[in-house]
């Protein structure tokens, strides 16, 4: 074995997936320490994972989402820290809110452009985070920034600033605010990987088909049936993992798409953004 498997590695995989310790150890050994590959191995072996797409390093910090007064633009940012002691500090939270306000007012193209904007006077946002590192004594970094421009943008901040969601609606009106907020809460709760089937990355689709085949093969299904079975599992993946096709958590009789249509026959979501800790 060309790598050293630590107890911490096994614990991280268990925390991320909910699989048993021995299963996690075996998967990491087979994957030669590759965390994402180990998750895939567990899934192929039919493990029921509590988190299918997990980030190895659970970082602390604050996530803030906000929209402009007209609700036509929205931003979400994450300022990361090493400990929750720092992230719960009122000054740290207020700094993150100010960065979000700067992002909303300037609407920069990307994260690097946001970091270069002035925070106060001649001090840039990146300089401000550097100052925080010196003052607090742990790593502080602006790690994520997303934005949406749409006829109407709604937002949701989840679990004490631990996640932020933006929802872009294709129509505007106060009567759509509740539906937009519901959709944003759905994203925070169910963590979809894409808006609709057509938005799922081709590599993700290929991986899901391969996992479906391996699961069917492990169940003893004939080789000639594996493709058909895998495509059936792919349809289940779409229903569970794409926002418009997910079952609405507040009303199981609806998908998100049908719920929006119950509000207005032409109402749908143009895009969403989701940033979370972990």
C-alpha cells in the first residue's frame, strides 16, 4: 500500500457518508486514499449513504445571501474560518454581511473581482480578510461568491448562516415571493445537483449509469439487462437530485415544477445558487 490510512481519514468518510467504519476503511484502502473514489466504491457496493456528494473538509464560517430592493439581483457569499467560535462572532458575521452588500451593489463578475473591490477606504476586501487573519490568529478567507439576475430573485439563509440559497424566477410579482422562498428552502434541505435533467453534467450521468450497472450486477441481474436497469436508476436519480423534479418537501403530492405551476401556469425557475459550509 503506497499511502498511509489514518483513523481520521476513516472517520471523515464515515461522517460524510454514514457508512460503517469497516466499510469506510475497506473503501479507502481500495481507493488508495482517494476520498471521492471511496464514496463511489461504497455506492457501487450498495451502501445507503446519508450524503452522496460530500466535501472532505468541513470548514466553519458564515454564508450570507441577499437581494436588492427590486428583487432583480441577488448574491450569496461565504467567508470561511477554522472554528465556529470565530464564525459565531458578531463582528465576523457583520463583516460577511458588508462583503455581501458590496457584492450586491457592484455585482462583480467573479470571486477574484469581488476580492479586489474596496471594503472601506483604500482597504480592499482581500486586505480586510488578511487583517482578520492577523487579528484573530486563524485562517480567514473569502472562498465563495455566486450571483443571479432574473425577473425576480428570492433568497434563503439556512441554519444560522451555515447555508445560503438564491432562486431566480422567470416572472415577477409579490404573489410569487412565497413560492420562490419555498423553492429556496427546498434547495437548502434537499441539495439538488442541477435544475433539471438537461442541466446534469454528462460526467455525472455516466457515473450514475456505471454505478447502476454495478449495483444490478452485484444483485445478480443478467448482463443483458444491466443497461436498462441502470437507466431506470438514472430516472430515480433525476427525481431525487434535480430541483424541478424533486418531490416538494412541504407537499408530497407535488414536484417543485408542478408546485410552481399551481401558483401560476407559466411560473418556473431559471436558475439557482447554493453555497453551504462543509
